[in-house]
């Protein structure tokens, strides 16, 4: 009887620990937006990715972004992962900071000198893309996305 009780306790403890380990192993994959950035013209600098939950500030004002990620460049590609994202409507803007100065360089007319991109590969007309053109629904878990950088 004592051995049976001890066996039940050991098996129960093992199952509880196994379940806890499984949920910890799965949690990094939950609520992640994985952005593959391609079309970069070189491996110089870094890529800035910003995610917005509304049109306010999109795509220029990074202070209005929900989150920002900086990525190194390799083989003219970069990856930005946004983790812990709650379900909702979002838009992502990216730019190639070729000279590591932390900002999008523009000419005297405000046209970017460095590469830019947005979710849905949205493009603007006489200016940056609108939030509505770049927005997408995120339902949770994991979303794979590809954004191609454009040089104007």
C-alpha cells in the first residue's frame, strides 16, 4: 500500500513537472510576429522595425509605436521578432539605417535616402503609406510576414 501510494505521488509529480516544462517550452512561440526583411541593397548598418496599433504616428514617429526592434543585416536580409503581442490590428514599418545614426535620412524634400518598407508591402502616394494600407489582423500565436525594402 505504501509503495503504491509513493508510486502514485512520483508519477503525479512527474506529470506535473512535465506539463510545466511543456508550457514553458511552448510559450516563446506564442504571440510572436516574425518579420523577414529582404531587398536590402547591402549589409551595412542595421534595420529598424516598429509596430503600431493605430494610425497615430505611423510610420514616421517611432515614439508612437507599440514596440521597436533593431536587427543586424546578413546576406542582404534581416529578421525582426515582436514577441508578447496581443491580438489586434497592427501595421509595421521598417527602414534600413545604413549609417548607424538611428534615424531615417531624407533629402531636403523629405524623400528617404535609405530603404523603407511596410507590412503588406504597402506603398504611399506622394508620401508614406497609410496605416489602413499596411494594417493586418493578428489573432495570436505566430505570424510569419515578409517585408521588402524599397529605395526611392
